[in-house]
């Protein structure tokens, strides 16, 4: 991926909180799941999966919700060839893998918790922490947050784990929360040439309220690879 169009990314870092971006792949009819599946390859191509790793290579931490991790229970990292590029940029060899779970229902035998390159960070409530398997606790850094809102999560990662760039990879409920809090700075969106159609499949962001309208949604770049479009948007909320 030495010539990938996302190899050189520059971000406008805010003050006193992490820069937050989201990366998702979506079908032509606006679905990010197919048959309920939210996993690499369920909608996007192999190039899209490789692009996910290139985007991750620019971030200090990658966050997913518990439902997403239960479907794709792997460390949210990068392949070995991108480790060297990260270190050349002054980053740790792998991003932190962050899991947001209120329930604490995580599989201790998931690949995420079997010899992870860095201890995953589990952000949960006191009740969720009580439900975590002991093996998960031993392999992870557990952060208990009374109210795990995007604001509190961002503050925790900024102050305790020195996260300056945070990448959110779903699911739709987590995406919604960061948009609702006006904390999403950029969106990387792959538009894949597929149709899903099921009413029960998910869209990019799903919640119980109408999302606030950004003051500006700037289309930063458009790239075409095969029949997929790779879109990058920048949001300004105030």
C-alpha cells in the first residue's frame, strides 16, 4: 500500500480533546450491515479492508462498541508493514484498541484477548466491569466510567492514555453518539456497489433523536478504486 491515497493524511487537531474521525463502508442503499453482519468484507472489497488499515495507521486509538466487537472480535490494529510507518511518524507501533461496553459481555476466548500486541482498553460502567470475565480483565486495562458519554470517553482517553487522534469504527449507535455530541471531526466513507435492502439492516448512525446539523460538511477528497468511491468529509459544528 505504498502508493495509497490515504498514506499522507493531515488533521486539524482540536485543543484539550482528541481529534475524532469515523471510518465506515456503506452500500448504495445506505446500509452498513448485510444480513445483520458488521464485519470487514461483508460489504466492502479487499481494497476497502486494506484502506481501513491505512486509515488506522494515522490514529493513536481505534474504538468500537461491544456489539461490533462481538461480531468481529479482533484487535483493531494494523499489519506489520504499517507498524514501521507508524513508528516513523512518532506513533506507537500499534494503535490502542478500545472497546465501549455497558454490559461487559465480552468473550474471554476472543482473539482480541489472546496475546494482544497492546492491552486493550475496556471502557464500561461499574455494573459492566462486574460482568467482565477475569481473563478479559487480566489482558486489558479496564476503565470504569459512571456515564460513558462521548465527552467523558474523549476526556478519559486524552488525559489518561494521551490519545490525540481517535478513530471510531461503529457500530451505528456509537457513531450516532459521537455525532450527537458534535465531537465527530471527520468521516471516511466507502461507497460500495452493493444493494442490501433489508429493513432490519443498519445505517451509518442510528439513535432516538434527529442529529444536529453541522454548520459545514466539507467534502475533502474523493477517490475511485474499481467500482468503489472513497469519500472524506470534514465537519464543523459551531
